[in-house]
C-alpha cells in the first residue's frame, strides 16, 4: 500500500514560473529525474527545487512529463492532449510508450484518462501497475 496521497497536488515556484505536481496523474516514469536531476529528486524533501536550474531548462523538462502530472501555471507548457493518431513505441529495456489519448480501464471497472504519452510497464516489477515507475532499471530488465 502506498503512503502517498493520490489526490495530493503541490506547487513549486522560483518567482518566474510555478510547477504543479499532481500525484494522481503521476506514473513515476522517472523522466523528470533522469532529465533534470538537480531539480527533480524524489529522495530529497521537498523533491522539487526550482533554484537548481534555469527557468528555460525547467520548462523544457516539465514539457517532457509523459503523464501530465507535472505542469506549469500559465501558458508556457505544451498541450497535454493529442489530437492525432495513437502511436505505440517499445523502448529498449524500458516501458511501452503509448502516444495519444487513451482510457485505461482497471479490473474493478474504474477508468482513467491519459493524454500525451502514457508509459506502461513491460518488466512486471512496477509498484504502480499497469504504469511504469522506473523499476525496470532497478531489476535490470532487458527486452
């Protein structure tokens, strides 16, 4: 059982921009951490420190968030919806990326909408199934 609150929303500001993190949307792909480790570090509290990079670097990294859990207040972020066809990409030794708007229906019948890019676990080790949480790196998944 996770100890995080799925309805939690946090805001972080550097005076220029405000980054919003929504726990419910986060699939823990680790893209934020891998791309801008000095700003996004889940082992640190608070885990976001906007003083560690330029506003431009932060905006670029937030725009890479596949789930839309990280967003920007204001008009700087890319659109979080995709109007085009869906594309599925198998990443080497990593998740299955689905580009486009998808609805995920769980065994209990609940549905969640996902936009932009959704990363699905291929290794079986994710603690956030069916979504990738970066566990493939920890378990040395090859595929």
